[in-house]
C-alpha cells in the first residue's frame, strides 16, 4: 500500500486477555517503529527495528510486551495479560532512505 | 532521554507568530518536527541534520543548534490550520532511533 497500514484500528479487550496489533510498513522501508500514546500525552518509544539488526527493545514497559518483524516487513506487537493501563493508541511508523518517518493511523486499544 | 519541549501549550490569534523549542540532554545528529491533529497520526513537517542549518516550509521554519543540543520551530503569521500538537523527534549519531519530545499544544483562534 501507499502508506503504513495498521490493524485493528480499534480493539476492546478484557483485562487479562492477550492482544496482537499488526503493522504493514511502506514497501521497502527498512526501519520500523512502535510508539504508544496515552490520551493527551506524548509519543512513548517502545521498539525499533532496523533491517536485519537486533531490535532495540529498550522502550518496552514490561515483559508482557513483545514485538517481532517477519521477513523485514510486517510487524506484530503482542501484549500479554492486558491491564487497564495498557489502554492507549499504538502507533506504528516506518522510515526509508529519505529519512522521513511515516506514521500509521494507529490501533486504539481499550482494556476493560 | 526524552527531549523537553517548551512551551507546553500556546494560544495564538490568527496572524501571530510562535516559537517552539526542543532541548535534549544528548548530542544530536538529527531532529524531525511533526504536527498531530486530534485523532490523527502525526504528520512530517521537516528534518534538520547536524550542521546548524535552518529550513523553511511555507511560513514554518526551523533551526538546529547541535552545540546547544536544541532545535526551534518558528511559526509565522499563524493560520487556523496550524492548530495541533507539535512534536520534535531526535536521534543521536549512528542511529535512527527517534525519541519524541513531550509535545507542544498550539491553538490558533480566529
């Protein structure tokens, strides 16, 4: 596609359940990012993938969070045993050679 | 590690000017500026690389002072469409790991 695609766009889940959020970056972009944005707050860095290098996981808030990127393209962010404080918008972004970061529309997660 | 932006919020009348600052505690290689409207994804405005350059985009320009580890975004003759939250994203040398600032909420009134 032309832009960064994320799914689902909205997800309501019960506390304690696992969720998977998907990101399809712009074709050919080697860098992929996940950020979290709570209501009215800034962009919190979660994880960064660059090509075939080991991902920078330094922003993941707990071991309940994990992410993978298969074949250098699609990425999945998994949150296990969701908590209410996990409710936020999860933004995926990708960057190619032009040094511009393009964001997806986000996945709005609500944990009830 | 997160860059600090100032002011946190600003209200302008159409036609007025504003400056948004972004400061980092780390040596910077590049700075990105983004604008996010409510309920939408952040949109790229411009990138500045190490070298102290100033760039312009219509009536929006920015400067980057790597010695002071600061960047500033200048909005001149503001328009209603400039309303939103502005974020700076910074990366240190040798990496494309971008950390975003605390954000500045800007509202332009008619």
